[in-house]
């Protein structure tokens, strides 16, 4: 501990009010109205879309679509019949066509784009069929179920010249845009450490969803569900709680890590996978037959920084990303962003010199003060002050994310979170799971486009 924590220089700063206040009023960010076209959308510019997958996230997207001018839902598809009604209710249109077989959607000439919100293991074949059919695609995260799937999807999108967006909506958030602005400004200085977590503490947060009373082989197309996965007898738990099982999902890595990775990649301007990852965790509470852990922590190595992610289903810690730079700290906690500058003003050493004789100590301090003259009273000026931002009540980054995609469909200018960005973010999830299940350091080999053991 320092012998002299409040130096004379620091006292002058405090006395002149130079230190930023510890409490900074929140600035309410104004939406950019990305979903509002610069002109009214003509009927000829209306984008007609269909949702393939109308479960929890699919219905959220359908509801959000009602706030995006110039788009129209013309079809919905799901393997579970009762979700057809839920989707029609979400878009407030009981007459919208609802089918089980997604290929019927792709055959329609009036469908410009599709929204894929299915189980992860179905993303690749639906995606590739969709772009081959000339449809633009909004694909929910994680983009891929495997590394091989991701690169195949990228190739298919490029071959068919289709517009793609991947659904980690933080990339389109006005809060994350402000965070990127602060990061790019240099206020943080060199950032070498990033720490993030997303913790939940409820059965629903752990995907223990109730099984609908009408779920049966008659109301669910089980054969289509397990297409591309190992054969398994009908099991509604696997259908409705699919994130728990490696055959269909990626667990916490695919559900929450990809959100955090996408947000961090966007803010830092990163568009490549981590070089290596090492995971730890376990299954501590939800011992219900699931295959994924309910706690996972992963350390990632990037060329210029290190990143630690955690997801814990046994504590309601919320969502957090911290950027720790030489000149400042930036924290995103749920819907609030805070920047706090570090005190980088020069100070004389006041710890180790107390192991010196008094004469040498005085000599050092006298020379230091000669080389660092103190500012005149009332003339002190800080470089930065603290900043706090939040989003307005009712703001939806899902609406903005959809709007960015549909504007891209019209303009043919790609979004930030396109197929390449989405693929690299998904690889971060695959690295974490590879390390966890193989109990090793997972290394990304860009030449072979594979994950290998260290």
C-alpha cells in the first residue's frame, strides 16, 4: 500500500475540481431510425419474407417485423403445427400461409428473403437451399452447427450472390455503436484485456421449457427434425429443449457466447476467429440429461488482446462486457454504457522510495518536481471525463438489426454481420466447446480451416 496516497499534485487536482465526478448523468441515446427509409417505401420496393422456424425467437422476429416499414411476412414454416397458429398471431394475420416443409416456401416466387430461426443443426441445409433458390437470408445465430458447415454456407452465399445477415442483434444496437465510437476514438488507449459474461438463473434461462400438452408424433414432423442428426426415437424434450443436446445445438456457446463475441468483434473492429481458446466449467445444477455444461468459462487469445467469457446458468448476473485500456475503462452492463478515464497524469513514486534513506528520497522528489512542474491553481484541465449512456425505454436492437438486413436486400450493400463475420463469430463458440469436451487448448488453424489440439 502506498505510504502517501494523496500527493500534493493530487490535492491540487481535487481542490480545483479537476477530477471527474464519480456520478455522471446518463445520456439517453437517440435511435438512428435505421428502420426508417430515407423516403417512403414504394410498394414495388416492399421486401416479402417468410420465416422458417417460428418458435420462441422466430415469433419474436415476426413481432419485431411489424415495426419495420417496407417489409411484409407472406409465409411461415415450422415442424410443430401449433407454432403455425402462434406465428399467425405474431404477425396479426390469420391468413398468412403456414406449412411444415420449408421447400414449399422456397418454391414461392413472391418470397424475396427468408428468416431462418430453426435448430442450429438445420441451418446449413436450409441456408444453402435458400440461397440456391435466389432468396436472401437472415440466419439466427450461431450461423453454423460445425466449422465445416460455416465455410460451406459462406461459399454458397458468395456463389449465389445473396445478401446475408446473421442474428446477433447487438451489432446493430445504438448502445454498441456508441461503444465503438468511444473505442475508435482512442480514449481507452491500448486495450489488452476484455472480460464479458452473460449469466442467468432460472429454468427458462437454462432452456427447461415446458412441453406443450399437444406435442405428439402427429403434431410434430419428427423425421424432418432429426434430418442431418443421428436417428433417435420421438422425444419432445429433445425437440423443445434442443439447445441442451450436441446433436442439435451448441449449448451456452451457441446461445450466449456468440452474442458476446459478435458485440466485441464489432466494437474492436475484429473480423477473424480467436487464435486459441481454453475452457473450463461443468454441469452443477441442471442434471436433467443434457450434454452441455451449465457453467463455462473460456479464455481466448487474439493477436492484440485477450478475452475472457463466462456463462453461468446458476446466478442472475445479467449481461456484461468490460474493455480495460491503458487510458480508460468501458463497461457495458445490460442496457447501460459507462466510460471511466484512468488517471494517467504523472506522479512521483511514493512506495518503493520509502525503502531509501531520507536524503536519497528527498533528492529524488526534488528532481522529479523540477522535471514535472505543477500546474497553476485553477488551470488544471483533465483530458477526459466520465460518460454514461443508455437506450430509451422500449428500444429494440432486434428491430434495428432486421432493418439493416432489409435495407441491404434493397440496396445490395452488405451488412456488418454478414456471412463472413457471422461465421468467424460462430467459430469462437466451436473453439470453446472443442476445448471443454476435449479437455485441451483448442487452436484455430487458418490454413486447414480446422480446430486442432495444441
